[in-house]
C-alpha cells in the first residue's frame, strides 16, 4: 500500500487509516474519472471500484492520460484500474464494464460502498446515481466540467441539496414534431428522429405518443399532417411483433425509408419550395450489401457511405432485437434506453440518422460526430478535469472523516483577465419541495418475485398500520413505477399479478404516496426492491415473507412552509437566504456583481486593484441586495460567474480560495 504520511500530516493519522479501509465507487472512467482514479490511488484510498460502459477511442488520448494508443477499443474501466494498481501496488482496485443503470447495480450493491464519486457526462446517468445513493444512504461527491468551467459538491441525503433539488433546464433544444418527422433540413433533425422517435418506438419504453398530446384539442393546417404521423407511429408499433425474426430489419427499413417517404412525396404542396426526399429501396441496397460486413470495418471518424449505413442499420437492428427479446423473456415490461456509450444503440442511431440524411439530401456524419450530438457532449479540457478531480478527493476525504460541515460546493470559473478562479459556497440544505430527496427511501425485501403479487405488497403495507413501521399512507395509497400507475384506490387491476410480470424485480423502485399528500404533508415512500437476506420461515405465505428495512436511516424532513406555493424543484433551499447572504457559520457564499463572483465570509479573499474603500463598500451594499446565482443544467456556475471590472468603482475583483 502506498505511504500515506502526507495525508496523515494534512488530515491526521485517523483519517489516513479511514481512507485505507474505505471502499469507494467511481462512476465514469473518462476525463474526470481518469484524473480522479489516479488521485485516489495516490492519496491512500484502499479499495476502489470503477464502473464505465465505454471503450477507449483515439480522441480520448489527448486528455485521459491513463490510456495509450495500444489501449484503443479496450474497456476504459479495466485499463484505468490496471494503471492505478501500477501506481499503488497494494491497492485493491476492481472494475465493471457496464451501464450503471443496469438492474444488478441495485440498492444492496450501492450499500457496500462508503462513498460514491460521480464522474459522468450526461444528466440521465447522474440523476440515476443521485437516486441510488439516496436509496442506499451513501454520500455522493458530484462533479461536472464544461470547457473551462467546473463544479464539485457533496450530496448527503437529508442534510444537503441533492442533484435534483434545483431545476435543470432542458438538456437539449426541442424541435417541432413536423420538422423532425416530415421536413428535416440539417443533420441534428435526422439524429433526433433516429434517437427520440425511431429508437424509442422500436426498443424504448411504451409511453403515450407525443403526437396525441400535440393534436389534442387543436385545429389548423397542421392537423392533417399530425393525423397521418400518428398513423405512421401506430403502423410502426405493429411491426414490433416481428422483432427477433430474420425479416424484422427489412420490414422496418421498408416502412420508414420507403413507404413513409413515398407518403411524404405524395403531398405535393409540401415540396413546392423544398427539395423533395428520395425513396430508399431495401432490395436495391441489398444487392450491394457485403455479406461479410462487420461494424469494425467502418471508420468512426469518417462520414458513412449509403452502403455502410444500410449494412450497419441491419446489423444494429438485429443486435438490439436480440437483446430486447432476451430481456423480455425475463421481464415482459423490459425496454432499452439510448446511451452514447452503448455501441449497439449508438450504431443504430448513427445508421438510421445517416440513411435519413441520404434520403433528404443532407450531408452524412461520422459515428464520432453523431455520438457527440446525440449525447449532448461539451468537449473537455484536461486541466479543468485535473483541478475538479483534485477538489473531489479533498471533499471525499472530509466526508469519510466525518467532517461534512467543512465540505463546500466549489466552482471553477475562467475569464481572460483572471485565468483561474475557485469559489466556495456553503452546502445548501435540501429543497423542501424536491420530488427526489424529499422521500422516505426504504428497501422492500422479497423472497420470490415470481410468486409474490402486488396485492401481497399492498396487504403487507396495510398490516403495518398502527405499528412502529406504519408508513402513514392511509387507504387512498397509490403505487407508481416510472411513468406507470400500478395501483391506487380506484385502480386495482394489477393486484393479482406477480411482481415479476409487472417488471418489479430487484433493482427497480416504486413510489408510494397518499392522494391527499398536499393537505397532510406526508412524505412519500420510495421502496427499492431487493432480494430477501434469509429464507422465509413460511415459503407458502407471500405476505409473511416480505419485509421493509431502513426506517432508522430516514432523515428528519423540514415541514413545507404553508405560504410556499412553488412548484416542485422551485428555489426553496430550506433555510433563510434573505438578501443573498445566506449567513451560515464558517460558510462562504458566492455572489455575482456585474459578472464578478464574491464570497461573503472570512475564508475568502478580495483582490482590489483600486484601493478605494468606496469600492469595497459598493460591493458590500450590492451583496446585501442580491441572491445567489442559480446553477446551470450541468451543475456548473452560470456563465456570468467570472472576475470582471466593477463598472462604477473601477475595482477588479478576484477570489483566491
């Protein structure tokens, strides 16, 4: 094991020993993840698990320094953990090449860790890890970078804001339905169509068609087009019955690239001032298809030819169909989700988007480019990743040593006048209206999901009434999983179905709430389904074999203010923030004045180019009036957070942390 004397000098021998015995999870082994894993191994952390689905690409080598050219196409998590073991020969480092959202990474799996570090680059996965850490009652160090901007914060259930406490603006731009479905003009239209329409229709979760919502109660010239598009969606849905068969890819191709485009061409008025698309023939392209085709034959960095896109489309449809058929053999409600790091889903979207581009006379794109566009990736800068990873280790060390009160949210900002600036902000209290962390996270232990019914679960919960484990949900309890309503007082159709048939297997979560929740302020319950730890005494009694754990870990929830009528996720941080000062003992507050970021505590330092006391007083006056800037969708400080000149005093302000 690497000598940790430096850690002992900085944090004490007790903390150094804690790090040696700690078991931490790193989610993501990319830009931030590589730097973080290197830092953890060099700082005396004894047990590290890394999870990443992606493989190493040539473009990673300019900033992910644990990887070399010989590692291209190898799993990132595997190569990264091998590298850090060479830095620290006594280190226990293991890896998983997998999607962190897979069911096997359930609440029991997360519970084995003392701390989780997030080094992810997309909102969906970050939200998932946030929820799992809340459910497992494990603290989380969250991070993010975007160019020169970076951010690190600590999430501890019931004590600090979670990732969802503040609203996140839409991660992507939205486009009119008719543009995406009928008249694409640029590559992003084709990518959105392939990812959010075609992939979702064939392999995604079954949800109400957005076209129904768009057309409901509306009238106008687009209504006929919306009606025809709804018919297209329903016809495509029927073709999924053939999924898994040898003709499935051909049926889908003919439907979307032949029949649907022919229908569009029949609408003559639509093409008076536009270039009309062309029909793609499956039979004609099939004659040019290489029977020995393999995805590895395509250069990820070069635009695809029509023939390559056709061959890749067929291959990826078959691969995804096999995966989904296999998953639905175990869970009838199973579905696939797009992930830029999942090669099958990425190739499908890339092939379908390029085929549509060829049909509509739009320039094709490479798989690499489509990955960036479909995944909403902002290019990373290695120095930003290194600084953020260093801050993550410091925050993680404080958490493991029981010094949460000393943790901060740290922002890394940049301007041409002040190249680097780190600003600390006191960890905010949970939002009293957060729809994620204002939940009682418990674990439902189930002996056999094939025999236990939803009715058994309802009966068991009702049997807890009046006991110390009473969930206080009343008779009008509702049970929801994702977007599905499974049960409420007026809907009991699913009570006789087994949990397995409903897709409620270990790794899934259900939310239980009262219909009169707003009036009685009863905090909803989230049950994480997990396997029973011991064999039931009476295997034939499904109700008796159920148990709920975790009551002792439920935090105290601040009451929702009676006068607070804001929507879920509105800015209500659970504490006083009048005037933006948010005076917390030993805390630092960041504030924006004409674009400058300032702390309001003893541990921050101002550099004033102008010695004018009036300049300092002007800043102080402004701080008493304004609120803290909100955090952007990536969790990063607003773009205005940077040092600048005060327009009235001529004083230049910079923070030194």
